[in-house]
C-alpha cells in the first residue's frame, strides 16, 4: 500500500514537471539594468509627461516620461568594443517588431531633439544622431556608440534578455 502511494506521488510529480512550462522556466523575479531612450526636456513644465532624473555626473535633467525605446522592445543587447578606445564598450541592440517601428521615429526625431540614454532612471549619456547607427545587414539591429565602462556595459547586456522576457512573458522564441 505504501509503495503504491509513493508510485502515485512520483507519477503525478513527473507529469506536472513535464507538462508545465511555468515550473521549468520561472519568470525572472525583478528586472534590473532597465534601458530606455528618452527625450531631454529643455524647458520643463513639471507636467505628468515629464520627470526629473539624476545623471552620472551628479546633476539632474528633465526628460519625457514616455521613452522612445525601452527594455520591453529590446530583445537582446551585446557589447562591442568602442572603435576609438578598446577599454570602453558600445552596445548593439536587437529590437522586436515594435522596437523597429519606434526606432524609425527615433531616427527622425534625434536630428531635432536632444535624446538621453538612461539606465535604471539615471541618465548615462546624451545621444546625438552620429552616435546611433543601424546595422547594415539587419534592419532590426542598431548600434549605440556610447563608450560605456566595461562593468556597466556587461551588466546591461547580461540583464537584457531576462528583462525582455519579464516584460513579454507570452512571446514565443
């Protein structure tokens, strides 16, 4: 009798483990190193569409609270050595379909507006048009010439895929 109960428990546990994706692939606990590209606001009106954030230099800047790109549209980030200084890194972003559409808008607006590269609500770099390029072979990939330190660049890249999965749990790979 006791052996029969143990067989039943193990069979049930085995069936649950094999049929449930949620058990084998848990959702990440909390996103970190969230990346966004936002417009810098020159003359803030303190509306709900704007917020003040710190910069890595210790000052503050006002940005639009609606980002052009956010971690939920960036499928993967890779680090690539900076062309000018091999001790620093640039980022290569692979975008989903929505991200590609938003990138097209960003490409047009960056010529006329100031943009910011933001990590965890801290402004890291002010972006200019010459700092953003589209990969020549893939239209869903863009390169940001940011000249980031190795630790920050690696952390952003390491968390990028889990952040994307956190915000898009139902998307098939």
